[in-house]
C-alpha cells in the first residue's frame, strides 16, 4: 500500500506542478513548452532544459554543468560548466542545443549570488554557500523543465519525458528521512541499527531505479570518508556483493566512461584497505603464473633429456667393442698411418685379407675412408 500511495502522490504532484507551471507561463512560452514536451521528434535530437528562477533573490546568470566526477556532484566547479545564460524579466531561462551525450549523463543547473572576487575564493573548493542547484540525469534528446513548486520554491521539481531525470530528487528525499532517523536519538546502538537498515534501503532503491548513475550518487554518499558511515561502509563492502553487481551494471550500461573507471579504481582501493593480502593476490598478473609454470616445465624437460642421454651413453657399447680382435689390430695400424702392405706384413696375412677386414671395419664404424676413421678416433 505504501509503495502504491507513493506512486499516486508522485503522479498527483507532477500534475499539480505542470498545471502551475503552464499557468505561470506567457502564451508564447506555453506553446513552446508544449511543443517541446510532447513532440520529441520535433527537436531532431536536440536537448531543451528550461525553468524559472526567483528574480528577486537570484539576479545573476544560470549555469549548466556536466558532472563526470561523482565526488563533485554537489557544489560549484567552474571546470564543469558547459553553458550559461541570463534569465528574462520573468526569471525564465533555457538551454538548448545538440552537443550533449546521446546516452545519459549527470547534469547540474545552478545560480549563485557571488561577486567575481567571491567566486575566485569560494568556487575554488566547490562549496559555495550562496548558490542554489538541481542535479538530474539527461541526454541530448531530453526536454526538461524546472517550474516553481509550492510556495514559489525553485529547483525542487523536474518535469521531463526521461523518467530517470527525477532520480536524484527521490534519493535526496530518502537521505533526508535517513538523517532524521539518525538524529532522533544519538547512540551507538541507534547508529548501528539505522546503518544496516538505511544501507539496504538506499541500495535496494537504487537498483529499482535501473539507473547506475543514480546508484553512484548513493554510493558517493555512503562511502564518503568524511562521513560517520564510512566505517560501516567498509564492513558492508567486505560482506555485501552489491558493489560488485553495481560495477557489472556500470560496465554494461556505461563502458569506458569516467564514471565506470572512477568507480573501479575506488572499489579496488577500498578493498585493498580492508584486506591488503587478498587484493594483492587478485591483482597479481595471471600471465606471471603462466610464465613460471612454463619455466618449471622447461627445466623438468631438459633434466629428463639429459638423464636419458646420459643413460643411453652408459648403456651403448663403445666403437671398439663392435670390432673383432683382428679388426682392432688393423684399426691401430691404420691410426699409425700404416699401408695395407705394411699391415699385412705386421699381422702375417695377405693384402687381400687386410682389405676384407678394412671393409668390415668401415661398415661397423659407418665410415668410408681412412681419413674418416682417423677423424672419428682422434675426437
């Protein structure tokens, strides 16, 4: 019932905001807004962000920024600004063009009352006390308006055909409820119970939004090192697979973006902070293990071959052992450079018999000449 009631109230508020916004517009602005809101094809892939500011309190320029570092979602950072404009006499402003990303990104519209001197000092750190802002998700084809809500509050409502544009407003509402729950009674027991409850609540809500960029907004809040929740975040990171699932969703939806790269690095860094030894093992290059394995196999193979050759050499008969006693005598005389006639005289046989013995000797030694015999045995 609570979820259905929330949806009903949300739809009802949108209707009231839209009617109020249309009523406050001039006729020409009303026609333009309706054309832009209900005829996206008319835009031909152009974005159109418009709204009203309270001219009585905010008389300066309105800025449009793109946020690619989710640690700098809230605040004023000059390096993020991509466009600026002056509101008209009624406080109406608009940004339009076709130079934004085709897929969703995080954007901010803000105004401030800082002088040029103050901007140099306060905007340097990003935390400007004299500013009003709204954060939203959008892309190059979105039409988005920021009407005055109840009591003429500005930047409290987003009217857009992109249902994910309001994700940050919904998350901020939950964060306010969370801060109230923590502030109701300050004790360690209350903090522990509420930490577990609200971590699960915010993470589940982020997953239901089906927008990883909104989940990064939640993550940046829960993992902020200046936050009292940081110690519980480290505990949750060690036990909860939610963060790895979020990384998978980011890689699927926003591959090779600053958001995904930043989250990947922070996740590895925090996991190392929790368990340095485990992360060292995970981060070890797997190719190193392969190289070590190949080296070991190579050493074993070489050792096997050496042993095999050594055994073969031990078991194989020597060259001279293949010869008869008469052939050995002739071999010795050949090595002494004796001629066939001299050999025949030495061993008391005919020259033809010597030739027969020599031919047999050649076959056993696998040679064809006296020079080869000498070369073989001289080695």
